[in-house]
């Protein structure tokens, strides 16, 4: 029967070999190591060994340290209470960890973090103390700089947001918290998109993504949403933050709350775009809205219709009852249109006694029904200054590839057919 034997165990190292290994580890260690004797009663302990790392940290040569007390490294900013606590631990034979200020050979102060432990002989008697030390000056400075930076960010009155490269929030300052109503733990880790409503202009986000992809800052006025859903406006700059390899690691958004300015400009624009008599949008604003809605409908392939209305016998009203009566008639029609159109529709005083309704997502049949309701409402109006009033209306649906001007011309032709058909009626435009 065969006998299987394992590999022979390596021979145990001799004490001399172990001592040699420990000596090499001591000399080659990257941490600073200092060894003292255990004399706590005669002005000691005294340094008996230091490794090269300790010499590099302290700036002293080994021969300048051997036989000296570690008090050689202390100075005005060294924590005396901590030293007293250390000494008490050493007397009790207990390990001790702390940090304090030491001084290098050239007088430079540095912050050292160390752990000191007793070394006992075979009989349990403490013969030495070994101290493993680390210069943490740079780390302390970095932490202080970080705290200062955080204080500065939180002290800013303007919102500041930092996200990772996937736009997840990693930091928001106090101003951001106050203005949005979100607690920090409610937004950190969330996508920054939760704070932005959908922007109507697709080109806006296309330009934003292109700028950040190219490593460029993007500046614009953003609409934020508070926790309660209410909007506020920030003139904001978003810039990429690069890592050591030149790759985008984060984005930082800094801004200024411009809600008051935006609202003021919006009110001024609203005033400038409104017809004072009817309360509807004026022709200048209406032209832009028409072109924009035509472009959107063509791009999306959605139906879009217009209703062009003209007050019947308006000249006769002005000639027989005066211009004030004509103004009253137009004001009444403006009120009827505002009340009668759908939520997303736009009513415009197109000029003189003409009115235009822009009906998005609305085919011809639905637009004809809407026009008929508006016509009937005008005919029922009780305008004291004029007596009964009526309107003739033309309705046209946008054709593929058709311009806004061509669409309006077809609606205008239909409206004049309504006039020639006896007025106070609705006529659909011919197909484009």
C-alpha cells in the first residue's frame, strides 16, 4: 500500500533571522516609527531608534534624535493636556492614539497623528514604547479648505447645485434649499431633472447638451419648480468639472434668482402684446404665434385650424351710432371669444373688426363646431350701445406643407363667402 506524504513544512526562522526581518521592516516602513525606552521617571522616555521615514518627516538626522526625549519635537502649539493624558496612559501601560502639533528641525510646524503602544519583555515588563506616526498636515489643510469652501457655498445668497456626470445631485447649498423648499436629503442622489419642468423649446435642451458634451459652460434662464410646484426663475450657468484625466466628473450650476425681473418682463411683454380695446392678443403678437403654431403642427403632423371672424355691418354701426358703439361691439366680441375658446386656443384681434382664433390639435370638423358656437354667442350678445350684432366666419385647416399666410388666405376667402351668403354664418375653406 502506497503512502502519500505532503510537502515538507518550511523550517522555522531563527530568532536572529526574525530580528533581521523586523529590522528591515522597521527601516523600510513608509510610516514614521520612533522607539523610546520606558524611563518615565528620570526625564524620559528617551529615543533609542528612529527609522528613515521619521527622519524625513521631522527633518532631523538619526544621530540628532537618539538619546533625546521626544519633547525635542514639541513647541508652543503642542497640546499640553493631550501630553499629560498620554503620559498617564504610558504609566498604566496602555496604548494611546492622538494628534497634535510637532515641530520639524527647521522650525516648521506640522500636524502628526500617532499611536503609541508599550513593548513588554518575556516577563511582561515594559521595556520600550513604539510610536507609529503620520504627517497629516496636508490632510488637515485639505479638510479646512473643504470646510471653508462649504461655508462659502452655503453663505451664498444664490442657488448652487452640483451633480455627478449622470446629473444626479451630490450637493445643494442653503440658498437652493430655501428657494426650492426641498430638504437636502430629498434631492441629494436624485436626478436634477426633477427640478426642471419640460422646456417648450426643444432647441434649448439640444444646445444645453451640446455645450456640456463639448466641455463648455451653458448659460440661460431656467425655470425651477419648488417642492410645492410653484415656479421661480434662475439666470444660471452650468459648467463641467473635469477630473485629473480631463474627463467630465461633475457639473456645477451657479445662478441668480431673477424671478422678479422675469415676471416684470413678462408683464411688460403681456401689455405690449395685448389689444387694449378687446383684451385679446394684438396683430403683432398674433403673427408670431401663428407662425410658431404652424411650424409645430407641420413638424409633429398634428391638425391645426384657424377661424377668421369679421363683424357684420361694422361701418354702419360706426356711422349711425358712433365710434364708441363700435368700440363697445369689439370689446363685447373680445370677451365672447375669451370665454368661448378652448383652453389651449388663442384669440387675436387681427385688425379693425376682424378677429382670429388659432385652434391647435383641431381638425376642420371640430373647428367648424367651435366657430358655430362662437357665432351663436356673438348673435346672442346684448350690447346696449349697438343693439344686436353678428359676425361672419371662415374656417380653414392647415394642409401639409402649407404656410401660415396661405392658410389665412383660405380662411379669408371662406369668410367673404360667408359675407356674400347673407352674413351671420360659418363657411369652411376650400381644400388647399
